[in-house]
C-alpha cells in the first residue's frame, strides 16, 4: 500500500499544468471518492487507536505513528453516513491540511489516477448546501466524488474563524475597491468573505478558477482592472482551472498582469511556496488563519492608498 505513493517528488511536475493525481478510495458501499495526492502523506492499515474522552463523535481515536499523534476521523460518519466498524479492519489515509496532520478512516484504497482539473467539475446544480461534495469527475465510467474537506474540518474540529487582532485603518477608499475571492468550497468562500466584511471591503465570489477567469476577462475588456480590484484571493485546488493556471492566465493578459494575487490554500509546504513564485503570484497564505489574512489584505490596501 505504501508503494502506491512512491515517487511523489516526480508528481510535482503536474502542478502548473492544470493537472493532478487523485488517490481513489471507498468508504462503505460502491461509491468511489478521490483526494489530491499532494495532500496525502501515507496510506496504512489502521493501527491501534487511543481513545480521547470528550472527543467529537467522528474522531475514532488517536494513532501514534513515527512520533506523531494523529487524530483519526471516520470520514463516512463525518459526511452523514453510518459509523464504520472496527477501525482495525480498515485503512487510514494520513493527510496534511492547514499545516496539521489528520488521518481519514476509509474502507479501502484503490489506485492513483492522473487527470486534468478541467475534467474535475462542480457538483450537479441540484446539490444543496448540506452536501459534502465539492466536485465530481468521471474515471473509467465511474463517478468519483471529491469531498469538501474544509466543511468537514469546520464541523468536526471547529476551525477558528474569529479575528483576534485589531483591524488597522488603511487609508484606502474602500467604497471604490473590491476583492475577488475564488474557492470551490462554500465554507472557505464564506470564511474569506467574513474577513473581508470585517475589513470593510466588498468581496466578489467565484466558485472555481474558470468562473473567475471569465469574470476577469470580461472586466479586462472594459479597461485596467487593477484600478478598482484590490486583489484576487484564490484557492489552488479547484474544478476546471486550478489556482496556478489562473495566475498564469492573469499574468499573460496586459490589462490584468499587475493584479495582486494571493494563493490561499490548505496545501502547505515549501513546494507550494516555490510554485507560487514560479507562476507569479504575489503571496501564499495557508488556510485558514484569519489574522494572517487580515494582515496581508490590510498591508495591500495601505500600499494602494499611498
């Protein structure tokens, strides 16, 4: 099972080409799910778990692996399904989200597939707010669901969305400036918009890179966008067009090229920071740290007022 992830360094070549690799797995039943390989550290048979009194019902226990104590989350139960059986009968996918190691208890892990972000599509329009699906794709005739992990983490771990630092005056004319927020997760869009509301700047929302690029190209035809668009805050992993490719497209348009772009992602590590520089983004922020986001946005607004 561990060999499935061998050669991860070679997979970094996919980034910036609007491509990704998905690790396919099942929970209980026939439905296939996928997770970006870049978020996966390891896949192992579930080891013995230490119980934590008072933990959320979705947390099945703590796994001790290679000196790390890792919470193990019953992913089936987290998205509204039944609790899985004895963890010892299943596998765990060890991941890194928001600079934190977490493990998802899953039924079985199948294989890794190479695909394109343009083939990763938003959920069907009939899917409601209660859904945990953030995207879907077709792999060999089978529907693969990609789970909105930000929503799961917010509900289970209670991600802190509160701003603790005082918000500074920027001197910018906030009535004339706007921020474009791009993220496929409804929860993440809400989190960022809440921060923008606190700062006092209007957020325009887009659910993926393709929708955001269409907006930007439309505005570009009307003139220099950076006169009123203070910045773009974009996720990296998104259906149709990822954040890296969105930045590349922005830099190639003469009316957009000087836009200030922050890539804001749960993908962490030196590699992602290097990719941010490679595609020409102005800054990288790890999700979700509201104080860091406030600091970066207010700094940019001060630059615009000077």
